[in-house]
C-alpha cells in the first residue's frame, strides 16, 4: 500500500469581475484568486489487488457530505481511472479531514478534487505537469485548476513546486480556468461565514449584468500586489457577485456590515459567490481581536493567512 497526503488549501477572490454571459450558461470572468492557509487534509491510499477493476472509497469527518459520485474527490478519482486506470486493479481509498466550510465561496470541494488528481499522479507515477492536471480538472469545476496550481506550490513533496504554473496567486480568465500566475498577497486574514450555504449557480444566474456599478481594475490590482501598495489593493477589492448575495441573504449583509465596522470599512470583501466575508488584517493582534469578536457571532469564523 502506498499513501500520499495533500494539504488542500482554500482560496479567496481578491477581486471578481463578470464580463458576459456565455451561450452554455456559464460566465466569462476576470478575477484575482489567492490561496489561503486554511486547508483540508486529503490522504489517498492505493491498494493494488488482482480483482481486475479499480474501486473508489471515500470517507470524511462531515457526515452530511456525500461519499459517492457526488463528492468532488470521488469524481476526480473516477476521471483518473477513465484516463489512466485501464490496465490497473486495486482500491483508491480517500480520507478527507475537512476544515474549510462547505458551500462557502472558498473552493473547499474543488481543493479536495485537485488533491486527488495530484495524489494519483504520484501514486501511479504518471508524470503529469500542472498544466496537464489543470486541463483535466477544468472538467470537474471552474475552481479546480487554481486549486491544482496552488497545491503544487504549497506541497513541495508532490515534486511540482518549480512547475511554471505552480503559484499561490493568479489572475483567472475565461470561465475561471485560464490562469496566469502573479505575485500574491502576504496578509493575516479573518474569515467569517454566516450559517447558510450559497449555490454558485443561483448567484451567477441572479446577477444583473447591466446593473453592475463598480468593477475592479485587474491590471491595477496586479501591479499593486507586485508593489505591495495596500491602498490600491484595497481600492480594487471589488466582487460584482456581492450585491446579489448580500441583497438575497440579509444575514450575509448583516455579517458584512459588522466586519466593516470592525475594520473601519477597509479591506473587507465577500469571497466568490459567498457567503464567507473576509478581511485583510494589518497584523496578528488585529486578526486575533477580530477573530474573537466574530467567533461569538458566527461559529464558522477562522483566523488564518494567505500563502506565499
Ligand atoms: C464563484 C467562484 C469564484 O472563484 O467560486 P465559488 O464561489 O464557487 O467558490 C467560481 O467562479 C465558481 O467556481 P465553481 O464553484 O468551481 O463552479 P462550477 O462548479 O464550475 O459551476 C457551478 C455553476 O456556477 C455557474 N458558473 C460557474 C463558473 C462560471 N465562470 N460561470 C458560471 O455561470 C454555472 O451555473 C455552473 O453550473
Ligand atoms: N469534498 C467535498 N467537500 C465539500 N463539498 C463538496 C465535496 N464534494 C462535493 N461537494 C459539494 O459541492 C458543493 C460546493 O462545495 P464547496 O466547494 O465547498 O463550495 P464553494 O464552491 O462555494 O467554495 C456543496 O454543495 C457540496 O455538497
């Protein structure tokens, strides 16, 4: 039996712009994605046998999550079997210790799928590059390719930390799967999630594209990240999906207002389609104080940092 453990990190969107609705119902986006240290642990084991087929078994510490073909980790294993499993026989056992909240806008599920692609690449000695896996991963979900590139950087044992596409931060275009590595953000963070899950599809569908008032300037944000110009970074922390989620779910609006008050209206944003709200913190002390205050309000509150 061989075993690989992957640190499956979440992400935040430092900016998120939607350019247009595509014919297949998806949306063309332009966003800056930043990996965060808050992570699930995904352990993958490969037991070779002579049964003539490959089986998949999934376990998690969240009893409400599916363990069958609806789980993104299962789906990723299935995809690998379809592509590279033909001549193999054995069992893929996946154990997921979740910390990233579910349906939160933090790409927790995607990170689990990405981790399984990385692990099987190692366990089956496939020699795939980050680009190869990103192409496969885009079939599983729009956030999966970014998770693959981030995990390559954050898990040096996977042997891909020097791959040209390994990075902690990226601009994502197309449907979110065309990725350009960029210099990321070094910051403490607090994240707080109201106790609802938000459907990404509902938010994209509900977005009124003709009513978007304020958009981030991606080029300006990318330059500001490279120069560590926090004022300009903050100015471009805009997520065009925020308005829909905040209006549709009053307790998300309430949480955002509360975090903004704590941070004097500075550097507070909803991640992805929500409902998690995050704030950039100047230092440990500020992060700890905000964490303690918000924890009493939302159980799913975290004190973490970006990866770099
Ligand atoms: C909004 C973002 C921002 O990073 O993240 P989350 O809030 O989900 O974390 C992503 O665009 C989400 O990525 P992900 O959650 O992987 O989405 P997918 O599974 O690919 O798609 C779920 C649904 O969202 C809609 N969708 C997704 C991506 C996209 N560019 N346009 C869309 O319209 C589609 O209706 C699709 O059926
Ligand atoms: N391994 C997994 N971890 C979390 N959610 C999963 C997983 N597999 C499938 N899902 C499903 O994917 C959906 C979105 O999950 P998640 O990635 O956590 O959200 P988001 O895209 O908002 O960041 C949830 O409804 C959940 O049931």
